[in-house]
């Protein structure tokens, strides 16, 4: 009769929560983007009766910076897939004994990068929240210069800022949980002689990491569309922020990050393919 007690992992580490992938993506789509659109609509409505030439400019710049901040979340979601591939490659080496040291070191290196990028994303979210708050305050001051009533705009913007603040807090909590999970994964021992994993433990952990890899597959998440929508072009299909200096630095940064991530992805997938031959 099968034991009713849950299996305790003695040697192998479990993957991060699935929220580390879809949680931040969901918050970006159902909190950040709708609230930015809400603020945009409130600004446009206020502009109709209280035109101010600088308002559109500073709001467009704020949305461009917000789009750049979303790229930090995208970077984190890509690392989730990278570390899943790395740990699965490590599991294969435990079975075959081939290249164990190399794969182990590569896995640890990829987790260090993932840990650092999650911290960068947390800082980016705090900057995003503060930047929008400051810009809304500037716009409010501009619109009230003529002494006219902007009660509706004040109410709408205050509610949106509250929602954005809550979203940032939830997002950063998920990122912190991800960082803690990475630190735990980094404690994975290379020497299995003292506490070798049972077959049951090995298969269970392998299944969980495989499921995490599937959840973290980058092609399932349309971050470019999100960044374009945050920028203000919901139907825009070109390169984000291509018309500004900020865009150039963003695209360069994204390109470098994508290159680094693709290196680990190709490396671990090559290892996994070799073991499956």
C-alpha cells in the first residue's frame, strides 16, 4: 500500500513557484497596463477643458520609461526558463555521470544571473511607481494653474496610483519569493554520496522541474506587445520607443540580455539533447 505521507526531498532542490513566471506577467497585464490607460484617459479628458502644452510631452515620456521598466520583468521571466533547463541538465548528469561538474557550475552561474536580475527588476518597479506618481503630480499642478476644477482628474489619478502601488508591492513580493527560491536552488549539493536521492525523489523532482520549464517557456508570453501597449501604442507592431534616445539604449540593453539568456538556453538544451540521443 502506498504511503500517505508526502515525499520529503533529501538531496534535490525543488523549482520556484509558478507565480515567478505567470504572476508578474499577469500583474503587468491586468494591473499596470489598465491603470496606465486609465490615467491616460483621465489626462486626455482633463486636457479637453484644461489644455496645457507640456502635459502630453511629459506623459508620453513617462510611458516610454514605464515600457522600459517592463523589460526588466521580461528579463526575469526568461531566466525562469534558463534555470529550469539548467537544473534538468544537472539531473541528467546525475544519471549518466557525464559532465557533472561542468553542468553544475553552469547552473550555478545562471542562477546568480537570475538572482541579480530579479533584484534589478524589483528596483525598476519601485522606480516605475515613483516616476508615475511624480509625473501625475506635475500634470495635476499644470492643469490647476488656471484655478479651474480638476476634481475628476484628481479622483481618477489617485485611485490609479493606489492600484499601481498595490500592483508593485505584489510584483516585488513575487520577485522576492523567486530570489529566495533561487538561493535555495543554489544550495544544491554536487556530492550525492551522503544522501543519494531515491528513485521516487528523483522522478518527482524531475517532473516538477519539467512542469516549471513548460510554464516558463518564453514563447508563451508576449512581452513585446505589452511593452508597446504600455508605451501607448496598443496596436503598434514596430520596435518599441524607436523614435527616442531612450529607445536606443533600451533596445541595446534588451539585445545584450537576450544574447546572454540565449547562450544559457542553447547550452543547456544542447546538453539535454545529447543525453537523449
